[in-house]
C-alpha cells in the first residue's frame, strides 16, 4: 500500500536488463500518482538470483518483475507460486508479503488480453479459430489468456512440434498442436493470428509465413515491441488486417503488479504509450 512516509521501491531483475522499458513505465506512474518512489533496473546474474530475491524484503522493496533469463528459475526460489504462474510455468512478478515471504505470479497473460481489449474494443476470444505461432514462455501466457477468455479453438504451430504438443497436453481444452509446415494453411478461416516466436525481433530473421489464406477481417497480433511493427505485422497491415503490436502487453502487465505492490491500479494512457514509443 502507498505510504506517504515511505519511499516506495520496486524493480526488474534481468540479465541483461538495461534495454528494459519497465523503469520508464513504472516511474511514469510514480510521477502520475505523485508518490515518492522509484523503479530500478537490477542487473542480476542467474547465479545471484536467489540472494537478490531474498534481499528484496530487507531492502524495503515491495517486489519486482522478472525478465530473461529468470522467469523459470524464480519458480523454485519464491515461497509460493500461484496457480496461474504454475500453469504458465514462469513467474513475471514477485510480491514481498508483510512477513517478508515472497509470492510469485505471472501478469503476462493479463497484459496480453488487456492490450487486445484496449486496442480492439469489441474483440472476443470466441469469435473464431485462433492461430498461435510459437511455443515458448510467451506462447504459454498467450494460450492461457485466450483459453481463459473462452477461445473455442486454438491452433498452436511451432517449429519444434514437441513443445507445442506439451502446451496442448498441459492446457488441454481448445488447444491443438500442428506441425510447422501447416502454418500457412492453418490461417484459413482464422479470426486471429498471434506471433509469439522471437522471429521479427530486432536482430532476428522475419517470421516465415504466407498470409494469403488469412481472412481480411482477422486480427494479427505480435508480442514483440522492438520493433513496434515486425515484418509479420507490416505484411498483415499491408493486406488490410487490423494489427496489435506487443507494446500494449508490456504496458498492461504493469497494472496488476502495481495493484499488488502499492494498492493502486494505474492507467495505460495514450501519453504513456507515446512516451515509450518515442524510445523505440
Ligand atoms: P520465450 O520464452 O521468450 O517465448 P523461447 O522459449 O526461446 O522464448 O521461444 C522462442 C519461440 O520462438 C519458440 O517457439 C521457437 O521455436 P522452437 O520451439 O522450435 O525453438 C521460436 N523460434 C525462434 N526462432 C525461430 C525461427 N527461426 N523459426 C521459427 N521459430 C522460431
């Protein structure tokens, strides 16, 4: 909870971490809410993660976010992992409880769904088949969110079929794993397609997919935000599809973190988005 007599602290642990836009995002909210506090990048090597997490309480941190490569390892280091983080297999947010114990959750799923809802009002997960490309941690959060929202059919395509099958087995329900060479055909009749692979990220090859079969009224989303428009989104946009990039997911996953750390649910405003876009 916010205390006028206390300097509020939170941060993001990663290795590397200096590229993270999270400090800019959270420090905007401190300013907006006129709170004395700060959010810092914490460059923590994997071998130092346990000690760093244990230091949160004595240092007076309300909690922290976790980014690459700590999201999975942290599962074994905190005192309690909630059901959602267990289902996703990764922790994105740690909350220090009053007794100093650490609880882990995952807000990536919330971030993805709320970004879509914010940017595409009227969107529904059950309006038609959804194709999810990729089967890493990002995909697990996206699949979990879509399934929770009532998606009836999720076609999960991944270069390594085993990983897609593992997610389909784990979540069950609407998720069906498909081999990589079926990715172009899988788009036929889809209401939505989401790229969760690293393809299209700065320094990575573009996603190799032919969008010819994608209906023109389908929504194309990417969880990448650097660049803001990946080649996949650019191709979708060019043929007339609506698109959503990954920035909204980053911005929105910060909201439940703030709620848990400081008791305030901050807003993702156009001003905030524009401020971060200018740095990309
Ligand atoms: P994250 O946890 O951030 O999602 P990850 O676990 O490394 O990252 O997953 C990256 C995803 O991008 C995986 O689905 C990966 O496919 P594999 O499971 O076959 O490795 C996918 N990916 C990375 N490079 C790719 C490429 N050149 N072509 C197709 N898929 C690729």
